[in-house]
């Protein structure tokens, strides 16, 4: 059975930026978004290999005792 995938809803500025990417990048991103819309994880998507230890927001909260 073929699943019907929801279409991507774009904010105008985001779509304009996306369309400025080279076509191979757009194709891969569309594949990954389609897989995500179906509730799966694309093979070419990896978690970030870094963690934010400090940011201006968390540093400010620490300084005021939050």
C-alpha cells in the first residue's frame, strides 16, 4: 500500500531560502523531510556531535540565580 504523505507547509521566507540551495541539496532535503513526515528517520540525518555548555541565555540565568 502506498502511504499518502502530507505536503510540506512552508513559510514564504524559508521557502525562498530553501530554493536558493543547489538542486542536489534540495533533493536530499526533500527526501529527508518526506521520510520525517512519514514518522521515520532518514539515513543521512545524524544528531549533532556537540553540546552547548554555555550560552548567553544560560550564563545570564545563572548570574541571577535562576
